[in-house]
């Protein structure tokens, strides 16, 4: 009769071990789910940041392609990155700043269209452009600073660049 008592005790131990294994498996699945959702959030944040940087660069290119040296001023531009005619980001451009001006040499003339300008009256000016994107919907906040060289005449340089 002793062997029968021993078998009944073992049946209960198997149930407890099975429940412990099931609990451990559930904890592993929950942990994997938590890690995957954290990684997904990180990737989403990186994508929003990269899109905001791209929007800032597009806005800077728009400013550079305009006659911004004529009357430098701060401006706000709407940028549509995906081409659906709806602005995706609003970019604030600070007033472009002329940070340096040096007299151009004949080798430094950079455009055939400007060949009529004499080198005595040509100035290589370096401009700093700052773009800030603050998107409350995604939480993206980036600042992009870019520099550009612009060839100006003596009169244009005197009007917009400080004495250097």
C-alpha cells in the first residue's frame, strides 16, 4: 500500500511544476512584447527627427534660392515633404546673418552670369542660416544651422553686411 500513496503525492507536484513553467513562459512573452514596443517607439522617434531635419533643410534651400541677401529677414515656411499639398512641418528661419565678407579675386568668381562684375567690386560673403522645426504633433524639435557663400557687389555688401 505504500507505493499507491507515493504516486498520489507525485501527481500534485507535476501540476505545480507545470503551473510554474506556464508562469515563466507568460513572463517571457510579456517581456518580449514590452521590448518590441519600446524599440518601435525609438524607431518612430528617429523617423520624426529625420523628417524634421529634412524639412529644415528644404526650408533653408528655399531661402538660399531666393534673393535673401537683398533684405534679410526672419520668416516662417510651411514644408510639404510627402507631396500631398498639406504642410507637414512649419519651419522658422531666423534672420540670415552675414558673418564674413572678403574681397573676391579673379579666380574666386563663381558664375559666368556675374562676369560683368569687376573683381574690384565683388565680395565673397558668408551667411549663416538657422532653421528651427518644432512639431507639437510628433514632439520633434530640431535646429539646423547652415552656411552659404554669396557673391555680392560692393553696394549690396555695404547694404547688408557689417563692416568686416
